[in-house]
């Protein structure tokens, strides 16, 4: 029935009228992220099942004045299409600024509280320029090319710009196992896949307990926790980078 209604509305309404209707419907369910995703056509619910995790971790941030950056606008080369999840985030975070980057020109999709930059997520200079223009980042969501090298480059570049207590999300990590995206299903220890890159950071959560001399990296010092789910990873930045990690309970094995 829902699909029938959607098809009917597409036939009788112009794209602009249809979007106005979607935005109006969102007003009545701003606290229901699943409904917002369905109304705006974001594939984070239905095709993927990420919304339950987003609701869990974003609920307390909903009414905060924050900056969210999502990598990837959607719909590939078509300049008139995409932006479904950007509109979803805009409705869910009524006080938030929503930013995005895409390799293609998606400037036509900009609107109040939604700004889009054109460039590659695999270009550290471009990412740095975007982060400086935004000023500060509270949430970063990588739903871009899903190419392993690109995902790793984006994280290395943007995580340092994330505010204390911020959240970095990587979607569609299944491509870590797909060769056409630079993934690997044969060597599960391949250091060039995104999954193994993020797994390599987990030991750093306990670097204060290392028995041998060790100089902690930026990620060791600033990652609070990492949560791995099916095809999605959440990385949480420490609220206080000087949190005590003295390892007072460390004891060498007898």
C-alpha cells in the first residue's frame, strides 16, 4: 500500500511538490528517525538497517546545536537527485547544520541548513579545507565511495577535527571484503582493508597497559570506544583527551 501511494504521488505531483509534501510530513514525526528515513527515501532503513543504531547513539544529541558532515550525497552523477539522508538529518536535528561532500556537483540540492561541497573524500587537502570552513564537527558519517583507501584517508584526515565527545560513523563496511572496492575476502589480515584498519586501532584503547615502552598515537589518545555492527562502525571521541590512563592496575605476568 505504501509503495502504491508513493508511485501515485510521483505521477500526480512535480518533484518540487513531492519534496514539499515530504518535508511537511516530517514535521509530524521529528522524533521518529525510522519514519523520517522512510518519508525522505533514505536507504539507512529498509535497504540497510542502520537507524536502530543511529537512534541509540544520536537520541541524546537530537536537540543540540551541532554540525553534522555526511560524506556522499547519493544518486551518483545526476545533479538533481540525492540528498535523502541529508533532509532526514535536517528534520531529526532541528538545531543542527547539515553539511555534505560529494565528488559530483550537488549544489542544486542545497537548502536552508544544508550545505554541500564538491570534491574527493580521498583528498586530504580538500577535506581539511571543508573542515576549516565548517569550523567544528560533532558528527561525521562516511556514506561515500566505500572504497577502502578512501574510507581510511577520510578518517585519518577528519577524525582530528571532530569535537571532544563527537561520533564518527563508517557505513557499508561490507566492501572491506569486496575486491573491486579494494577489499579482501582471502587474506583476513590484509592491513589495507577498512575493517582491519579499524581493528588495528582497538589495541590502542588499552595502550596504558602495554608492558613494553610505547609512544601512543593520536588515535590511541583520543578514541574513547569503538562499536562494530553488521556493515557499520561507530567510533567515539574522548570527551577529555587528558583522561587518566595511568594503568594503575597494570601488573606484569608472573
